[in-house]
C-alpha cells in the first residue's frame, strides 16, 4: 500500500505535469463549464442534464463507447438483441424523461420469456435441487415494512442516520433471520447476483438496493406492468454520444489534474489522437471511486484518500455462450443445497445462473467472485463455466446427448467489476457516508455513481438529476 508521503509525491507530480501540459495547443484545449469523468449511467446523465441547463460539457470515458454497465449484443443472423448488463428500468418520471430526451422509445419489460422453464441445480455439485417453497410475497412485504423505517435512504446514501441504527449494521443474513425473511431470499438472490455472497454485506446497502422506489411487486410474480426497457438499451448512449459530438472523448484517460484554483479545474487527458487539455469551471467524477481508478486525480491526502481507500468492490462477469448443451427453452438456476448457512444462495466464486435467451443456441451466464478472490480473467471464467457444465451433464441435469462441453464457445463477455462498492459495518458506524458526502463541492468537484446511491441506473439518474440541478443553482 502506498504511504501518505507517496501520495503527496504523486499529487506534486500530477500538478507539475499539468503545468508542463499547459503548452498543449489551443486546438487541443477545451474550455467548458463542466468536465465529466466517466460515461456510464451517471456520467452520461450528468452530461446531458448539464446541457439541458445550458452548460457546455466534455466527457472523458476510457472505453470506446458510452454506457458503462449497459452493453448490448445483436445477433448477426436474427438481429435479435440480448442485454449483457442493464436490462430494465423502473417506470419513473426520470426514466421516461431521459429516454424521451434522447428519442428512444420505451416498452414494458417482460419478466418472463414464453416457453422457457426454470430448472434448479446446485452448480457446485451438479446435482438437481428442489427449492424450498415459502411465502415469497408475505416475506417481501415484511421486508418492506423494515425498509419503510428508513425513508431517507430511498433517495441516496447522503442522509444515513447517525448514530447509525444497529439493524443497518447487521450482516444482511442476520437481519434476514431476525425478521424471519427467509422466504424472500430466492428473489433477493436473483436480483443480488452481482453482490456475490450478499448475505454478508451490511444491511444498510441491501435496504438501499431493494427500496420500494426501484423494485416493483410485478417482478415478484412476473405479471403486470412494473418496469420498462428499450428494444436496445444501448441506444440512449449512442444518441448521447452523437449529441456530445467531439466533446465525448472516448478511449481516453486522465493523465493529470489540478483542482487547486478557486475558479475551476484543469485536466490533461490522453486521447487516441494525442493529449488534450480541458479547462472547466466544475468537475463531476462519475467513476467508481477506488484509489486505483483515480489515477491522475490530484487527490487530497487528508480529505479524499482516507475515504476512497475504504471502498471495496465485487467482481461480476457476464457472457454469452453457445454449444453449452443446455436446451434452448431451459434456464438453469443455481440453488446452493450445500450452502445451508447462507440460505441456499449460490456458492461463490462461481457461475451464478445460466439463462435462456431469445436467440436459439445462445445462453446468458453470470459469474460472481468473492472477497478472497476479487478478480478473474476471461479464461478463468470460461474454465469455471466448462467445469460447471461438466458437473451438470454428469448428473443428467443437462442431457448427455448434447455434444462435448469442450465445444462451447463464449461469443461475448463483459466485466462489470468493480460492482456495488461497499465499506464494512464498522466504517459505516463511524460515519463513513457523512464524510463521503461532505466532499461534494469541495475543490469544484462533485461525485456521483452507484457508490453514492446504489447499483441501479434508475436510482443513479434520480440522484444525479438533483445533484446537477443543485450544482448549477448557486
């Protein structure tokens, strides 16, 4: 781990580099009202909202596209769409307005796929499984009674009660047991796929994620309206890219930054065409605030580094596989029969679930890590998938006549890591989130993204809308 002295040296070097790069030509200098770092859900929304308010914007995004966790696969033959990230949005005014602003139609999201059946197995053993039957709706309603005690959490994490109530500091599994919510765990597990062993997380984060504003009762049964989606959820980001034009700096990274001036910030950015200097009145950081992600930032060693050093993230990977042997009309749900201490949630690290898609021959799979092994390569995930399918075939969960497992092919793969940043309960108890949100506005910098709200585009847009509006109201 770098020492405080090392961080001081990095900050000095970054400032010096900014001075050196002040000689970048005027042609490669952008003067804007706001520079947004990160072009995912939070950054794209912040940029478009600022433009709506009449502000000039530059966006710096390290990927070759905007969209972050939203990634869409279009089958070359059928032209059918499979979402590898964000699949649905809650039906809220913010969602409808943002899609309308970017001229993308919305449709009712279907929670179930006609003709597809779910089969259960323990992926760690390959054995078929029979889930326990319980009162899901009753348990969910009982959970919402507890959630309703903390209405300030529905909007963001900037109003966490202090002192923090003891229930919010419990590992979520203990909270489930205390309030007899076990029958809701299968549902919570499906929606908490990216969290890995989510029952160990502080209850505060679970309550924020599953707040009533962003989960509809329709998703419990699969019936009726409850969420929205586009035919291709990446369309809004493509349209946003077009609107931003040359001020969307894709495949670009921050080299250095200087936020010491009272009247603005300067950011030196490496782009595919060379270095650019951005001079902005304000900065919005919309990337996961892990220290390793903030390379090039002139972080304050007393106020910023100690906070961002506390964050940890989960590893979550999504891929599309063909020749898996799983029948086209079958979704395989991982039910952890051996994981009885954790309410039979899937054992991680490992393949979480395998879903049927609208494209014959292609299944969608998810892989979750854990705290002891936070990162995986695509090759490691593919090996784990092969091993999982081999176990499922050996027990007959997958028909043995479906061809050798070695013939499978991953045709698309994406990492959603780091996902759902968190801090331990002892840090929450010490007022972590109060300290985090106290950074807003310091050094002309504002922060947004899932770490400040929860891992939901709908929630992030809601928070970012109010943040940007307030930012420009002074």
